[in-house]
């Protein structure tokens, strides 16, 4: 298999991801694509699960014991069984699942796949891969899952900001999960593209913009190995506004991480409005410019926290991200 660290270029917010396809498909890809998606056998499902296990083991920082559990955690169902399962265990049973390909339920710690809705075995495998990422990352206390991390006594569950935090966290989790899925299933393994593989389009667009200047190894570490509390402490330590060296309190959020999630939630709302409304509050260019500048601020603060000036190469490479800070940073190069 090729290097996992492939870029996933997204030319515009209105295009599907353009992923480099491997020149020769591996035999396991040819085998899976030959399966009859409407007549899958237990052996077919076992084969696909084993491929996911082998791939995760080789490329991702995943606990072996979680990988060993994967075959017993994946349940492939017909549409009727899938609907009944969803209605019986989900918090919002009235949600429209007519287009839902699969989901991971953390309470049961199981993955449920709707086989009937998939048009190809490759798209079903992609869904299994995506949901398996949730299983192994959440199982490790990571996967950008967990409760809301807010300033005490400032935001409650009835506040609009609380809702935006939830949207931001969902965007972070699902967008990153799908980016990893597409880079792996299409870019690395070489499965044929299918429209069913491109769910979470807006989330992908936002998160690809955010992760673009961050090394892939850092993204994978954050996704597979950092709890939301670890991530909160890291972000708040980097973004803290005071310049002294006081430590961030592990138990008392200062609100900067929650604010970042609020901003991400707002960006997601603006993006969906821009894609579905003739007169959006923000156009696409402004939405993505704001997102890049927010990441640029994090990059600048991180370099300052580590007493490492940005190099001229970094300034030139990430000009779109660092534009508001370039004059200040050039003085420190």
C-alpha cells in the first residue's frame, strides 16, 4: 500500500474530493469490488473486516485489543432490520434514516451497516471503514468524542452557544473521520469512486481547510490518541491571551476551546446556508478565508509558545493562512 500521508485536494467548496487513484488495484480491492452487494455472505463481510483490521494495524496508532473486537462489533443488516435497530436504540428515533448508510452506537459499542442502501460493495466497504474509525478512536477515549467543554456557569444547555459547540464538535469528528476514510479507501487502496462515498461534504470542506497546514501525523495523533480534555488543554494553552507562563487548569476550562468549537459550528452553519440559499449571510470565499485565518492564528501562537519563529518557507507556503500576521512574523524570521 502507498503512503497514507496523501493530500486530499478540494479545489472548491462545490466539488467532490479529487483523490489520486493508485495505478494498479491491490488484489483485495478487486476481490471486494467483485462481491454482490445485495447478496453478501458472512465470508464476504469477514473478508472486508479483516482488510480493515490489517490496514488499521499497519497505518494507524490503534490499540490491538480494539482491532481484535472489530469482527464482533460490525452488524450488516437489511433495510428493515436496520430501521428497527435505529428506532430502538437511538436518542432521536424520528430522524430520517432513508439515506443513512450506517452508524456507530457508543452505548452498545456496535456498528450497524445498512446493506440494502449501498449500490456497490466498494461503497459499503467505505461505510464500514468510516464507522470502524469511530469504533477504534472512541474506544480509546479519543475520536473527538465526549461532552461539551465550556466555561463554568457561562453557557447552559438552553444557550445557542451550547448548540454551536455541539455542531462544531460534530463537524470536527465527522469531517476528520471522512477525510481519513477517503484518503485511505480511494487515495491509498484505490477503490472505484462512488457518490455514496462522499457523505459529509460540507464537514469535509471545512475540516480539510483546517487540517491543510497541519502535519498528517499530528492529525492522526489527535484523532486516535487525544481525549477531548487533552485537546482542550492543548488548545487553551496555545491560545491563552495572557503572556505569562501560568498553567491551564486541567479542571477549569477558560473558554478558548469552547470558543473555537463555537466558531467551527458557525462556519458550518454559514457554509450550509451558502450552499442552499441565494442570499447567504457569508459567501463561500469569506467562510473559508475566516477558517484559514483562525488556523493561522493557532499556528502563530503555537510557534510563540514553543519559542520557534516561523520560517520563510512556512510563511510562503501558508500565506493564505498567515496573511493577517505576516508583517509581524517576518520581523521574527
